[in-house]
């Protein structure tokens, strides 16, 4: 049976609130950067942060998600799992940082070579991020979502406060804002580390736990790697092929489109550990299908709201200089709406032990991003990139659903959430109770 103390409803509401605050702070930081740096400076900041943040997402070897997965299944061994995950994250991060800092000048386009030094020192962010997310994953796996959400939001608070101080001191430059982005996670990690230090210092990490985390992490890594590539692939194409002012416009469009991720990430964060912690596979599948169906309604409503408010958000928040990003924003809002559902599918399939199926969906979407982006973006700009991103999201979701239907032998109708049955589920909070929907729909 499910653990009654692990309430999906409470976890979802808490995580949603935390994500709303995080999205609000992210939007505020985007507005400050756009207002005080302009399109070119905003593009420089995006370039400095892009490659280190991409490596932080892609190079973690799935260790952080493996921590949450293992603790959700074996809560009594939390301290042992956390110790192994923390030190493993450090061992992985240090060589990655050194190698990346040496190689980054080769990846910057000729017109952005002058940003090489600022980008190199920003790679220190990776080590801090690995350690910070290892601590966060322990809270996620143990269903401590109150503390989890506080420490997810704290780095962004530090970033925004730092930006305001830089503006007040007359240092509103791309490299100064990049430094603020590093200090926020560092402060949050040190505070979180102090709270967990007793567990970490109790003993050296166990070899068996190190091996278990590494094995599970590598199983999760392929879909995680491809998923982050797909999510950030459009920005990679824009940073690589278009000038800095176009990058700045695209970042504004992306910032608005990502606003709806508060709901999607909440479903994914809570749903992953809730599904993984179910006692039986049938119970895990039923739990995930209920979550995915309700998420479709939530994402549709949010996407429509963001679409309606996009022109006002651009003009009032970022300024008339960025109105050229309006059309691209419309397409990106639709693309990110589907990407939110894809993230939920990804988390559910990993929790159901189908990581390769999630990887296959991402690979299909990446093929669309790579071929379509390199072919159409040089002549079509950020609007064409946004359209390609939407097609890639649709292809990925279609592949994911088809594979899940085949692997679990369920009907397509069991995954469709835009109907009265799902509205009744959401209204009566049935998604948070144990009731088999898959068996009825199959």
C-alpha cells in the first residue's frame, strides 16, 4: 500500500507554490537583465551562462535523480544514500569543470570569443550545483517538500537581490549579473549543507551505495541527457547561429514561455517519487496515469492564460525594445506547454522502469531540432526556431505515448485527460486517492 504520510496532494500544492515563487523570481531577474543590459547585453549574459548550465544539466550522470529514487524506495537508508550521492557528485564535478574550462574557447562562435574568460570561471557553478541538487534530492525522495522548496527558491532570491545591489552600485554589466547567479546557489548550498552535516560526517560513503547510485544514475542519465538537450536545444541553435541581439530577444520569449513550467515541474517532482515509492507496479502505473491526465487540463489552462497575456508581459515587463519577440513567444508558449507534459511523462516512465522509452522520445525530438534548426533558423530567425521547437515537442510526446501504451499494454484512451471524467477526478481530488483508472480504461 502507499505510505499515507506521502500525500501527493500536499506535495503537489507545496511544490506548485515553490515553483510559482521560483518562476516569479526568474521572471523578475529576466526583466532586470533585459531592462538594464538591453538585447545585446542580455545575449551576452545568456552566452556566459549557457554552456556551464548545459553541462550542469547533462554531466551529472543522473546521480541526483538516483538519490531521490533510492530514498523513496528505502527511506530507512537515507543517510547512507545521501553520503554516497554527495561525495559521488563531488568526484564527478571536479574533472568536468577543469576539462570544460579548457575546451570552452573552441565552442564559442567567432563573434563571442571575447566572452571566453567570463564563461570559463562560470564553470565553477557546476560543482556547487551538483552538491546543492544532491542535498535537494534527498529531501525530494524523503517527501520533505517544504524544505525542498525553500532551498530551491533560495538561490533565485540571492540572484535577484544581487542584481539589485549591482544596479544600485552602477555595475549593471553582464559579467556582474553572472557572478550574482553563482553566489545565490553557493549561499543556499552552504546553509543546506550545515543542516545535513551530521548525516554526511557520520561515516565514509559505503561502496555498495556508491555502486547502486552510479548504476541507477547511468540508467537515468540517457533520458535525462537527451531531455535536457531537447529542452535547451533551441537555445543552443540560437546562441550558435544568431547574433547577440537575437539571442536576447529569444531569451525574453523563452522566459515567458517557461512561466507555465511551475505546474509541470510540480507534477514531475512529486509524481516521480510518489510513483517510484508504490508497493506494486500496478499501483505505480495507476498513480502515474491519474497524475498525467489531470496535468493535461492544468497545462492547457495555463498555456491559454500565458498566450493571452504575452504581449502585455513583453511590453510592460521587458519594454517596447523587445516587442520583436512577440511572434516567437506565441510559438514557444505552445512548445513549452507540450514540453511540460513531456517532462511529466519522462518522470513517470523512469519511475515505471522505462528510461529507454523516454530516451527514444527525446531522440526523435532532437532529430527535429537539429535538422530543422540548422536548416531553417539562419534564414527564419527566432520565429522559425520557435516553430521547429513546437514540432519537436509534438513528435516527442507522440513517441512517448506510443511506447508507454505498448510497454504497459494500456489503451490510448487511458492517457487522454481532456474529458469530463478527468474533470471529475480533479474536482473531487480523486487523483490523490488510490483508485484504479488504468484497469477501467484498458
